[in-house]
C-alpha cells in the first residue's frame, strides 16, 4: 500500500527525510490559524487508498493536537486507508498516576484521545516510568524506537572526554545507557 507523509508545522525537515528514506511521497498541506485562532487544515495531495503518515513531535502539545486530529479526520474522510502518527517526542507521559487527590491521570486521557483518531503510533523513548509498555494505555498498535545507540555513537565520534548529565533520577534509565555505550562518566541531578 502506498504511503504519503505529511509534516505538521515545524516538522518539515524530518518529514522530507523520512519520506525520502521510505521512497514515499511528501504530501502538501496547509495549516493556518483563522483570526480567532481556530485551526484551518487543507490537504492538497491525493490520499485516497493511501496510508497517511503524520509527522508531529508533540512537545508543547496543546497547540499541536487539534491540527493533528483535524489532519487525521480529513485524511480519512478523503479516503485514506489509515493514519499513523510519528511523534519523536510523545507528550503527556509523566502524569501516570494520581499523586495528590483531585489530579487527572493525563497520560491515560491523552492515550485514549490519540487512539480515537489515529491507527498507529511511532515514538522514540517515551517516558515509561510506572508502565512497561505503551499498550497499557494506547489501544492502537505502537512502535517504540530507541536512540541510545545512535547518541552514544555520535558522542564517541565527536566529543573528547564527554561527561553526561541527567536532569533528574528518572532520566538515569536513558543517560546511563548512553554513557555506558559511549564509555563516558555520568551524573544525575536531583530535583
């Protein structure tokens, strides 16, 4: 089945690179804001019977979620076979339990929302603190990619006497793997 890649704003370079590596087309898309800040989406490429791959890192997710949702829904209404999200950063993974009375478990809510409009999710090293897999909260197929080896290789080839620093104890799981593979010392801060 033919794939077509679409870049949400700020993801153009990554989408172009992925489309090229997958020998797929890069779709044309208009995303803009009306004067009242509502989102306008227009798909300018044929998506009928294609797998639509939406590239959108989800840092600062609140402003990115509606355009992503509207793109997925529009693609499906125009005949796309499926929609997949490639999100190098997956938001709303930290609040995975109720620490204080009245708090929302937003990682679960976000997963339900994404699962309601996308057919597949690919991400890199999500924050799985108290969960072992994304399937615990996502009802769609997911694929987790890992960056540690690539980062370690880059450090070994480009940095003399590296020292890796993690921002907190929860980062130790990633920083320690990179440090081990790069033969570098590490420190982790405490919040």
